[in-house]
C-alpha cells in the first residue's frame, strides 16, 4: 500500500516538473523507482518510460490547448525519435540489461551531465547574464533534417535510459529555432509522445515494466502535468532548477557509487 502511495505522489511531482521544464518526468520517476521503490535498474528504466506516456499526453494536451506547440517541429522530432527508440531499445536489451554496472555508470554520467547543464542555466539566470548575440539559427533548408536528427538522439536515449530527452530538446528549440520558452516546452512534450509510447510498449513486451506502479505513476503524472501547465506562466523556474541541480548531482553520485560497488 505504501509503495502505491509513493508511486502516486512521485508521478504527480514528475508531471508537475515535466510540464514546467518540458521533460517527460523520467528524471524524477527513474531514481524513485530504483532507490525508493526498490526496483532493479532495468525495471526502473522500463517502468519510468511506461509512466512517461501519461506525463507527455497530459502535458502536451495542456500546452496544445494553450497554443504553445509548433506541430510541424514536434512531428519531425517525433519521427526521428521513433527510429532512435528502436535502436536504443535494442541496445538496452542486447547489451545493458545483463550488464547492470555499465547501465548504472551510464545513468550516473547522464544525471551528472544534467546537473552541470541545469546548474549553468541556473547561474546564468540568477546573474541575469546576457549574451552579446545568439548563435546563428539553423538555415531553413536544414531545419527539418536537424529536427529529425535531434529526435533520433533523444529517441535513442529513451530506449536506453527511459527518459524522453527534454533537457536537450527544450534549450535547442529556444536557442537554434527561436522558440519562446513555453513553445519549446509544449513542442517538446508533443514530440516525445510517439517515441516514448513506442519504447514503453517494447519494454512492456520485454518484461521490463512493473505495470501496477507504472499505472499509478502515470495517474499521478496526469494531475501533476495539468497543474504544471496552469502555473507555468506564473512561476519563475529558477527555484526548481536550483533544487533539481542539487538533486541531480546527488543522484549522479548514487548511481556512480552503485556502479563501482557492483563492479
């Protein structure tokens, strides 16, 4: 019973963070599944990806309703992501599901990279650092290709790590495609939906998903994502970024320590 309550609350938090920062929520659910609910790393990855379906559906719908989605860009990213998640799922099953130490090491490096990037963003916002000029936007004729390749990268990450890659998509859409922050978040959530759903179905078929907890995480995520959409225009995400920078740094240490211990 306690496990189910924790899963529901964790899903709500994941949905809230996903709608605010444009991520699938896997960055919250993945460590909860492993370190709190006690799942193995492989089940934690699969269950997180399954629950992320609900986060992306709920968040994408809310942002689409508010006009915060670039549909064409989302479709291009999603198409690339479908190819990527097939590749990532193959790598996960064939090479990582039986090599827990390597999987833990990769997850540790992933969370470390997220901690560094989010810490840098937080510092820049806190100091109100302004760049002299933005980098040149991608030439129009190459934009579609770049979006597809971007989806290929994040789709592969979904298949391997059980997360949607929103922490990559959002800043790229803002920086290189001149999207407003809320547009970037909404577009990212819609773009992640097809490859997250596909990856979740694959992992369910491979028996890497705890369905009861996945469903409870998903139900909590629906409520949290809608709340996040409502308050996304009213809250400064700086506090969230600071808190999660520290959390990701801690989780990176946990994963890397676990990898060393297993190894």
